[in-house]
C-alpha cells in the first residue's frame, strides 16, 4: 500500500525526493540506506542526516557570500540524505542529493511493512559557467542596488536565493548547470520589473531518447521455454546549434531496471543480469506473473525512461498442455481520445462577452459554438473558490466559485460537453493555495495540525515586504518569484499529500483530465502517483516551463511545447526566419523528447500577450496553421479565433473576426479528416527542401512534409498514404511558391491556391518539373 513507487533515476547533484504512496498522516515512516556506491559518504544503515537544517541544494549557483540560503559553503556541506521538513519525529519523505554515480538502495519502514527503493544515479552533467551582465544593463541605478538575484528554473524561480556579485563594471553569477541555453533574469533588489533577461549558454550534448520493442522468441528445443526479448532503440540528440550539439552515437547504451514493487531482490537481480547492451532477454519461465521493466537511455548524458508492463498469460492450447504467452503494454498510456485532440482554453470569467457575467450556465449555452469550431477538449481555467478573477489563488478545493455557479451547475456543463463529444479538462492548482485559504491561515496562526502544511524558507530571503506572522525559527512562507499571495504547499508532509490526493480523486470522477498548474513545483514522485491512480481515460497535461521530458516519465501525457511557442513568437516579431520551425522541433528532441505527438502546440494562452496584438493577423494565421499541421495537440486560446487583442478580456462575440474564426474551424476540420496531420512524421527534406519562393518574402515562408509513420506498416497500417506538403507564409502579402510537380490539390485552400495557374515550364527562371502555387497563410498540398 505504501510502497514508494518505481525505481528512480537522476544524476550527481540533482536531488530526488522519495516518499510513501497513499500516505497515512498518522502512520510512522522511516528511511535507511541499504547500499550506496563506494565513493558516496553514505553507508549501509545510515538514515537522514540529523544535522541537515535546510533543503537540498542542486548547487546550480555558487552562493554569493552572505547569502542566508547558503547551503553549500565549505564549512557546511549539503546533506546527501535529508529528512523532509516537518515537525514530525519520523521521516516520511526524504531527499537524496547523490554525491557519487551508481545505485543507491534504500528501505522504507512503513505501517504495512518494509519496501525497497532504488535510485540509479548517473555522472554529474553540470558544467561551470559565468553569467556576466554590465552594471548599466540593469534598470535600477547602480548606487541604489543592494543585491542582485539570479532568477531562473535552476533555483525554482526563487528570488534572493542565488546572488550575483559585483566585479568591476559587471554583475557576475558563477553557476553549475547542464549543457544548453538557459534563460535567466538578474533582478535588482527583488524588483522583477527592473530585471535584465538573457541566456546562459553552456556547450554540450542533448539527452538521448529511447523506445522499447518487445518480441517473443520461440525456443529452439522441444520443452524449452520461449524468451521475451526487449530491445531498446536509443537515439542521440540532434545538433541544434554550436552550443546544443548532438550526442555521440557510439557512447549510447541502455540500463534496464525491474520495478522493485513486482519481485523480490534476488529475482530482480537475476533478470537484470541478463541484459546485454541494449537488449534484455528473459525466459518466460523466469518472469513474474506481472512485472514492470524500465529502460533508461544514457551516453554522455542520461534520458527519460520508458516502461513496459509485462503480464504472463497461461492458456490451454490443445486441452492437455498449457501454452505460454505474455502481454506487453504501456502502464501509463495516453487515452485514445487524447492522442491528438484540438484543445480550446477558456478563461472562465470572460467567455460570455462584455455584458453578461460568465457562469457555468453561460458557458454551457455556448457549447454549440465549441462543437461548431471542431473542439475535442475544453480546458477551463480554475473553477474552484478563489478571491481572484483568474482563479489561481484557491481557497476551497471542494467547492466551485460562487460567482460561476454551484457544483451541480458545473457538472451540468460537463454533461453538455460530453453530449457534444467534447471532453473537459480541469485546471488543477496544487503547488500552492491562496494565503486566504483556511489551511494557510491556521498554519500562520500556529495551529499544530497545520504546522507542516506549507513550506518555509529563510526570512532574510523574503522579497515581499510582508510582515509575516512569526513561527518557530522565524522562517517566512516559501513562494516563487514574488508571489507572496500564494504560498507553496509542503509535499514533505504526508497530511498534505493525503489531502491533495483526495482532491485529485474527487475531481477525477467528474472531469476527463487535468491541466497541472506550476507542475514544475510539485515533486515528480507525487505526479507518478497521480498518474497511477487516475482513471485510464484521464488526460494529464503539464505546465512545465521550459518543457522537460522527465515529466513524461510515467507522469504526464501532454506537455507545453515552449520551444515551438518561443520560436513562433520570434518568427512573428521578425527575429527568426520561418524555417526556424525546424530547429524548434529539433530542440524538443535535443531536450530528450522521443514522441513529437506528446506536445501541446500553442501560440498564446491566458498568461501571454495576444499574438494578434503583437505580430498582426497574417502572422497569427500562419502560426496557428503550424500548430494544427504538426504532430501533437493544437490549442486555441478562447478569443484567438475571434480576433481578441486583450489577453484576458471578454470574447469578441458581436464584433469578432468571423473570417479568422472560419480559418480556425477549417484547420480543425482538416486535421480531423487527415490522419497524417495527427500522427504522421515531419520532414524538412525532400519535397519540402525543393520548395522555393518565387515571389514574396522567402524569410517568412516555411515548408515541411507530413509522411506516414515508419511504424505504420509494422502495425498493419497504411504506410502508402500520399504525403502532405505544408507551406506556411507569415508575411502580410501572399507568396508564390514553386513546388515539385505532382501536386494536385490544396486540401486547405482548394481553388484559392491557384495550383497550376502558372506552369513553371513557361517561365525563363523556372526549373523543369515544378508548378507554382499562391500561398496566403497556409497550403496543405497533396
């Protein structure tokens, strides 16, 4: 019942949190080390360091002198194993900050017995670098700056934690981070409005990617057992640029880990010992009835694991002798309906327009519009009780916001969506609550039962200016950025985990999926538990910025594609050419994503300025077309298709852009009827590379092909489907594009594309075997 979940993977210097599942807040839990690498300071029998007083540090920044949060100073090394921060005498949750590569084995003593947890640790991937910013580039005057904070995902966007130091005419932060381009902010005196934003470039390879194939090999001899063979196909990261280079194919390997929940340690060791490079062969006689096997790619860096669930099945073959077979499945499959849905995000308090207040009833009355638009899933921004218009400051997880309507009214909206064939995605906000939530108020008032409900941090790092109620030790509430109104919940507390798992269970019975707000702030282990307990047809979508492949490791099905989002914005602004779309997709692979269909593609959302207002109508049409003609899940933010220019303002119903609405409707309709747009592969070679702009701005045009998946033939699909050539034009004026001969129709534009209107052979500058088409925003050619 309380087993801690699957084997975990990490690298030296990257902490991992370990916790019991289905926690009992009244139970007693203790962790001890059973085994550790020879080079680690940990030894068998060790428990959490009793002298550790702060959170583990990933040491992504070398702390400036005098920082209150300095946990890496030479006189106080970070604890390798630290108990979670609670007022309890036991240690339900621990944080392992590994100091050596190898395998760590821990034991969890829980109310239902003792459980084993392994952590496979790969070598340190971080490299030393310096961030240098001229003093004059900070908005505040030099003489008025007391401190400059480094703010970025590597310190969980916490202000005043990592400090830059003055070095002549520059502010300097010394850091240790993995390879890549890392966006950062240098913030003077906690004022984000005065921050300098830039990129820290750390040369090195991306993460490898892995896919698993399972086959049953028949025995050569009579009476011998058949063999299950797992083969890991490991791909190196592609080179994106001189900084984000490709991995070394010759260094690639795979590590197979049998799930400790499914077999005893001796059986696990026997199975894992049969691994030979990227292949694991197991006699069916030696397989447990049910076992999960995880495969981790590694080379110069390590990547996200893939997992298969193997279940043995004995059936009668001829009535006398049992036959052997196995079923190999994905333990966390994407729901069929969510393979490639068109998602529509509604900011709930502005959807009814500029006269009527938005309620669940008013949204329900507009479901017919969503059906007309071709929407598959409706994502609603938070609908729970909150003192804010946006709803992300939750004050009651069990009840809907009074101004939106009752819970019964919400369930009526869900039913109406279901009748229209539309699923409903619930915005799950469990990284934090409002500081007006009774739980935080009782925590602040010193009520014992709520002492551990919220994370605390050193008060000297607080930038809010709030006179927080002083608890034991004087620590202030923990929060990200300067979000002083939404303190972070404490996942080291079993009571908090138990509470929030109950909330997930409650709403999973009502809706069809969750969009997880600030998913990056909640521990991986908790999301793995959520993924295992929600219904099989429940979609999990993460908000992880920037996107991270490890949230797909038995956790989320779909991810915010920040790489494409940022590129489409840069193209709209004229900072990048349109063919930068290719690099955006390659960067997803460089980060370690194996499946391009796992991305949610978008051009705007409720947190961003409207694309139309920033870059114009022509660029918006092309950007939207790109999101609909790539694999993954395209997302429309309500009002995008109506011509809205205010990011949370009322939808333009009576004065909206009907042509733009029709444009989005046709994109959704075409995607629905053309399987290649949903599940085909993407190629920028071949016919796409041969396409050339004859008239127009070539920098504003991108072409790519959607081709049948290489897996289709093996799966019995139609691998002979004709490819589709997509041409998108971000320019204000139409472009005339020469494409290879053989194109017969534009599936999107129809006769408007002018296919064959001007034969290439009739022009002096044309090549043989070309035809010309006119592309306004997009053409989808067959």
